[in-house]
């Protein structure tokens, strides 16, 4: 058969549902083969970056590699940010890029870059196909490595002359693979150390969110009473309405949750990755750390655990839960008091109904409007801190934020992919005006796909996160403000429905309407960030220190 037909059959054998992308001349054989597939749907996007973000979010939700395609040269370079987004964030994707013929020169060096070398530092696997006969093994290897812990990005370059070859090879079936269980001796060492502690603490990171460990972790917390906090990428693994929840590590230091960490003499660190910011809890002479993950700890000046329990996380937690005897001397009163102080402080802030909208009030209203299984997809900006701290995540992967690469422009594509994976759930993209405009052209894709999403734009006419940092560092306000289009007209130009928030009382009405009506809705929401520096940099730190 033709090599491009074989390539698509290999993807079908892997269970691929979608290929996101912007095809080019060098992808036309593959595109023709894809047109005859009854199992894989092409999702044509308006930019390769949007395609990559959608593929990565598909991988984050499903655990299966999302597939995206682009042409050579500029198409491939436009996938670079998405590759880094998936690689750092632990999201499985396979990128397929085209290339000029490699066995004879057709156009000299026109558009030709060494894409395989370019992708090397950003992926787990990158390979140029030089023979049609090798397609099945290379596709199988790329998908296997993308999905294996820690998940990430892989890349295959598919030259157009190879795509046109004939071959007798056939697809390979995926193998059955199970993650190994944690060693019982390591489990016993961890249990003994936990039982001997005075105030152990559970920290839930990104790896715990990937592997559906919530049930076992909840059973562990219920049996032991040990309180837990999350990193930003660990939000929702256990319902954050749980009485033992201490908060999310959103700020780098000085928050109420950091005071709770200071009270701990032992930290059970589940699924943590040094890519996550902030890895704030290790220092020489400080509390010891038990690393519980599918992979050994990556040692760093800020991370050097004393005990490691390596294997399937849910199984490891189950083994520890079965063996542990809760110690009568454990005391968590002070930790829980810090959490109570944070909740009281937040409650006072979220009642401020000024206009433009105050961020704590915004978070409160969105939490009220979204069902427990609703998905919010955050772009990158200072509002991410408010949502990480104040938004109560009820289920895993319902708060999609990027705290690894922390790129702008991913919020809208992430929401689009979420709505495709979960068409019956409420999905909202929450974007700053700066991040939204980086991939706003995907509004057309969302309308064309007839997706049901709400896109909330927090409009302050500036790059607000950097402006907040600028103020914090004592620099003058310079170089970070701009003008915006009329976002309501902009949405309508794409065939979406545009809305504008007129007051704090108007916001919940608009949220209820857009979440209940089908189609693509955009809400232009003016936001007031003027108190960010005072509250996040000073007030919270002063109040928590006083406790």
C-alpha cells in the first residue's frame, strides 16, 4: 500500500480520533489518505500553535496522545511553543511535520530547516522517516513514549517522497503495559516515618492529577486525617471542599498555605515534578520529604527527598493506607487554623462588588456559575493566581492552567479541546486580553466546529502579570499597556455571540446565560487589578506572618 495510507492506518490502530493542524504542500499525500479514514477526523485550525495546544489538552484529558500536523519550515516552527507546552506540562502529543523530498532535491534549500534537530531539546522522541517500511515501528514508538510517564511531546518528520512510496508493511498493535507496583520495603520505610512524625502533610502535584489517583488519596486522607494542599497542577485531585484541604500553592512564598507547610515536620509529596512552581518546601535542615511518584525524584537545589516510593501512585498510596496506623500524637490544629484564616480573608475580599470587576469577586461568581464537573481553562496572567488560590476545584482536570511552561495563548484552544472531549460538560476559557489576542483567530475554528464554550476576556488593556511584577519591584509603570478591539464586535465578526459586562451585578446574569445557551459566547469583562500589588505582595504576607 501507499506509505501515507499506512501512516494513517497506524494512527487508527493507536485509537487516534482527531488530527489537529494546518496542512501544507508537503502534507498532501497524508491529507489525501486522511480524507478516506472513517475513524480519524481532521480538525483544521487557523494557526499551528492552536492545533498543538488542542492536541496537548486532548492528551491531558484522555491520557492518549493528541496528534497534530504541520508543514515544513514555518509550519514546524509554529509548533515549537506547543511542543514545549506539552513536554513541560506532561501532556502526550505526537507532532507530524512534512518535508521536501529527501532522496532528491526539488527546490534547493527553500523552506528547509533541520526540524528534527530543532525538536530534539523539546521532545522525548524525534525522527525523520526515511523508509516507508519503518512507519509502523516509528509511529508505535512515538505514541508509546508520548504516553509513558512522564508524558510529553514526540515528533515525526514525514518527507513527501517517503509518503508516496509503496510498502508491504502493516500496522503494529499496541502492547499491553502496566505500571509496576511500589516496592513493599519502600512502602514500609515511608509508613514508619509517617507514624513517627508529629505533623505530617500531604502535597498533591501534577503526576497525581494525570493518573486518576483521587479515590485512593481521598481514602488515605479519610483514614489518617492528614491534611493536604495542592500545587497548581494538582488542583482537583481531591475535592477542595474537603475539610482537610489547606489551599493551593499559588504564590511563591508568604501565603497562609506556606505557614501550614512550616508547621509540618514531614511532607508526603505525591506526583511532584520540579517543573512545578513553586517547589518551596525543601531547605537544608527543614522538614523531610517522602517522594511518591511513578518516577524517581529529579534532584535539584530545591528538591532532595529522603525517602522515595516509586511505582503506580494509586497503588503506592493504597499500600501505605493499608499498612499505616494513625498516630494519636498527630496535631493539625494550627495548619487548619491557617486555612480558616485564609478562607475568612477571601470571603471578605470576594464581597467587593466594585466595577470594573475585582478579581476575588470574579472568581466567586464563576465558581457559583460552574457545575462541579465544569471545566475552566485559564490562559496565563495574574488572574491565574487568584483562581489557583480561590477557586474550589471539585474534580480532577476541571481547572486547566499551565504552571509549567506558563505560556500565553493556550486558554482558548484548551477550552475548545475540552469541549470536544466532554461535549455535555460546561466549558469556559478565561483569558487576559493579551493572551486571548495571541490565538484569537481560533474563534473561527470554534464556531465552525459548533462548539459550546464561553470565552471570558479579562480586559485591563495591559500585560497585567508583568505590570504587577513591575510594581512589586519598585519600577515605574512603563511599556506594558495597549489598545484593544471592540471584543463584542470582534466575536460577532466570527459568528459568535458577544456580550459586555456592565456591572458586578450583571456578571452572574451573563455567566448563567452564556453557560445555558448553545454556541460560542464571548464576554468582555473589564477587570480592576489596582489592588493586586497591595493584596498579593503585602497584605496576605503580613496577615499570615502575624498568625
